[in-house]
């Protein structure tokens, strides 16, 4: 697998993390209460931060040759 293709798949994983975190934030704010509310919010924000870091690394690593 070429480095460009690897970067593409890694960025798709980051976008998936973002989609999951959007869903979890919605669940935590509108559908759940108590312990589950806090747990889903914590997981959502961890996934969002992880996705952001992955995207920053992919972008700053520059173009592939």
C-alpha cells in the first residue's frame, strides 16, 4: 500500500471518529441521564480530540511523492 493510500485510510478513520462523536454528543445531551450521560460525553470528546490530532498529523506530514 502506498503512503498516500495509507494517509487516505487514516483520514477516513478520523472522519469516522468525528461522526461517532457527533452521535454520542447528541445522545448525551438529549437522550440519556445520569452516569450514561457523562460517560457518552467523555467518550465523544475523547474521540473528537483524537480525530483532530490525527487530521493535524496527516495534514502537517505533507504531500507524498
